[in-house]
C-alpha cells in the first residue's frame, strides 16, 4: 500500500499515512487531531544494488549504415 506524506496547517507537524491510491486525496487528520492538512508532493526513492549493464551482443548490422554490403 502506498505511503503519503501530509502536513498539518494548524501545528506544522508532518506525518505519513499508508492508504490505498484511491484515498490519496481524501482528508487526513494529523496525529494531534487537527483536520486542516495538505498532502505533500512526495519523491520516489528506489534503492538497491544493480549488477553490471548487459553487454550488447556481437554480430549483425547495427542498422545505422555502418555495415559494408
């Protein structure tokens, strides 16, 4: 389930909620009970390790006119 970040206009607290995408724009109540909140624009962070890039296979024409007939 996606996690969304909100900020309370009353107390300034920033908090996160896990909720379905269909409810991402629904009103959110801050942990202190205030209802005047706004959803923040979140950035996506993908972490992990990647292996080496695959090598292009040899042979054949590249299609760019580099092959002699």
